[in-house]
C-alpha cells in the first residue's frame, strides 16, 4: 500500500473512531492502519494538526524529518457520513 493511501485510510478511520469511541471495529481498524504506517512505512509519528473548512492537515515524521500531507476534508469525512447514514450501524 502506498504511503499516501495508508495515511488517508488511517485518517478516515481516525475520524470514525473519534466520533464513535464505543465502536470496537473502528478501534481495531485504526490500530491496523497505524501498524501499517509504523511497520511498512517506518513513520515515527502521525497526527491531525489542523482542520479547516476544506482541508485536513496530517503531520508525520519519518527518519527524523517532519512532513505535512493535506487531504480534502469532505473526502476524509465521507466514511463517517456513510456509516452514520446506514441504520444498520446506528
């Protein structure tokens, strides 16, 4: 999995997990993508640093260097919107 894809997947499930702290599947999936970022991509840290009207800013560190990746907010929040709109998951 490419780094950008892994970061986006982690971001989406981080948003879901934060909104649904009781959701064990979301927590497990979040841990899975965090493991991919650490083991496959050797990231030391990754976190959401800012959210504005259109973008989510994700900062990560690799080999002692900080990098910033921006993702469209609407796309990042789509998984949560899909889950919340499905009565099966509410």
